[in-house]
């Protein structure tokens, strides 16, 4: 029964592809994103393909998301610098015996987590707000409409959006 319940997720995750190349027009100058030792992040493992390429696609997707979302929470002439120290994507990569490839199994046992710090500064560079936080959404699989969305990194983005609304509003 367990496997039947998550068969849809397994199939979806086999087709999972982060397709977010960061382009110049996507970059907002008020937002700076720093990845602190991304090669050591807890779980940004590719279910298929080369880990380094998958990691680059995931980081580009998150960076694009930060550049799209964070300016909405800034006042005029404010800047934000986000430093990401660790990422643990929702789910866990498991070997799949049929195809000889791996699959990311998304269950409540493996919630998304992100360890980050942000610093908001004014136009003179004075710190307005600074916080470091380890975000984890333990109810990601039941509390979100993202569960049925086909978007890449949907659980992590919903977690971030909720936190932005709570922390930066």
C-alpha cells in the first residue's frame, strides 16, 4: 500500500527537472544571494543525472526565486543579502531497482529544510534587520497545495514564501 500511495510521486520525480537558468533580466540589484559551501549541502542529490549539474540547476532556481520574491518585501532603497548555509530538499533519494536509476521519494519523513541568514540594509548600508534561521516545514505534505503542483522545488518554495510573509512583512 505504501508503494502504491507514492507511485505517482515516484513517476513524477523521475521526470523532475529543474529548468531555471538564471538570466540577466532575472537579477534584481537589490538582492544578493550567497551560497556557503554548496558542495556540502545536506541533500541536493540528483535522482538521476550528474550531481554537480543538478546542484547548479537547483541553486539557479532558488536564486531566481529569491530575486523574484524578495523585492516585494523591501522598502524603497533597501537591499537584502541572503546567505544559504544548508539545504535539505523534501524527500530522500532512493535506489530504484527496475531502471537502475535513483528516485526521490517524497514523504513526511523527509521534510524540506533550509539554513539561511539575511541582512537588510538601507541606502547608506546601515543594517535594518539581520536574522539567521533554520527553516523546516514538517507539515509540507499536508498543509500545502504545492503537493499536487508539478513545479520544481515546490515544497521548498512554499516554505520560503510562508517564512517571507511571516518574517519580512
